[in-house]
């Protein structure tokens, strides 16, 4: 038997333990039913449940977000690369990426163009992602979902930490321990001006 302050009260009858808990205005809770004899504790059960719930919420990881990127079947190579760079950033942050290929007018009659573009997109992200949903046509849209590989964002995080450390270090002059003074742009000398109306000799 454990009291509300954590002190050991020894072995006692259940009726005696209940009466002791009632006297203190608290609850008697069995904390280890498999022990011989079972271990009980005097606590405020409502407060205990509240704290348990609060700790559980704190332990939950932030949910994974689904980021969206739109392309077209006739997207230029440079624009495709720009969107891939954006997708890679999302994947490195641990988010899923939904890539939507939008078909306009009669483009939808050539779905293979969209499939090729999405396949190339997935290939360019292959080191960071796996394809959770393969390209599927849905009306005038072809959708593909990329899932980040486990540990995909660690390199970027390490690089960011290293960058912060590098920026925090003072720049020193050839290892003599002196910090470089900030460079000040030198102003050209102002030419002397003759006074207007001054008497001449």
C-alpha cells in the first residue's frame, strides 16, 4: 500500500485501505494487480487521468502533411526541374507530395504524355521518395502521390545545422585570432571648391 505522498504503508486489508483513502478525500487505485500481494495507491484519480491525457498529447508527433504540385503534359524541362526541386524540399521535410498533371482541351486524348512526365518526375525524386500511388487518370487530371523514404530528411537537417554553426563562427584573419573588421567603402576625396564672389589678388 502506497499513500498519496509516495510513502510505503505496508500490507493492509482492502477495507482498511478504502477507509484511509476516504478520510483523505482521495481514491484507492490498484497500480500493480499482478504483484503478490497487489499494490494499491491513494491518489486523486481525476487529476491522474488528466495528467495522463496531457502527457499522451505531448508525445504525439505532428501529422504528415500532403503537399500539392501541378504540372502539365507539355511542361518545359526547366519548369519541370523547378517543380521537382520544390517537391524534393517537401519530401526532405517528411511530407507526402501529390503531383497532379492537368490536361487541357484535347490533351486528354494523349494520357501517355502525362504518364511519361509523372514517371520522369518520380525518377528525379527516387532517392528521396517511393511512389505511394501510381499515376491514375481522374477526369482531366492524372494524379500521383510520392511518399518520403524513412530518414529522407536527415541530410538536409544536418546540412542546416552545419550551416548555422558555420554562420555562428567569427571570421578570423589568417588564424591570428583577430576578427575581421567590417569593410567600409572608401569615399573619394571631395575636391576643394572656390568660394563664389571671393576677391581675387
